[in-house]
C-alpha cells in the first residue's frame, strides 16, 4: 500500500511544451456540486442535495514569477488552452517502509478569465498570473483516472466510475 506524503517535483506543459517561469505553487481547481433544496413532507426540514454532474464554475490560477512570453501564450480569449501538470508524488510503502514514487497527471482546459500582470519592485518577483475558466479537468494517479470532468460533453468520472453514463444514454 502506497501512502503519499508530498509532491517531489512537477512541471507544467502547454501542448507538450514546458512553460517557463511558472511559480512554485499552484492551487488546483475546486469541484463544487450545484445543489437544490429538497423540502416537504417526510424530509424533516430543508435538505440541500447535489444535482449530479452539474457543477459550479471551476477556475485555475496559474502564477508566474514575472512577465514572460509563456504567460501571453495562454491568454488568447478566442482559444481554449490545454495545460498538463505532470509530477511525482513521494510516499512510503506501508509494508516495507521504503520510499516510493507515483506519477500524478492533472489536465485542464480553459479560456482566459483574468490576467494580472503583478507588481514591480526592484529585486523582487512580479507574481504575475492568468486565471482560466475551466471546461475540462482530469486527475490521473498512477494509471487510474480518479476524476474526469468534461462539462461540454457530459462526462463526470469519479474513481474510474462513469457517473453520468446512464444520463447521457437517456438524453
């Protein structure tokens, strides 16, 4: 059994080309289900229930240490940008105690939502950033798809299970 402890290293790629100047820390997109309130006889009051496969807006901010050409390569608001974060998770084998690694791959697709050129300070980082509004989000651990959301094609996969297959077959 592999127990993850930390991200050893990662890189960010756009269409297979490594992006230069990406900040050391990125916050991954949150997944928030849209809900509706169920109320009425037999419910014991109000209860928010998730509407399966319908999600709140997903976004991802990509921070850069300073302005560079790569930041502008993902800013065209008429084109979707595909980014992939490939990394190595470091952990421990629960049986032997040996250090082990597992690959993690995170893919997103989105369109420019916000650009922040950052700040100017002599001898300091600019902390520029681009925020993408996402239509696609995928997390792969090892070789298993743990999460895949394709909002434009009705795909919602959790832990390898296609949650919306039945719904797509009906529509």
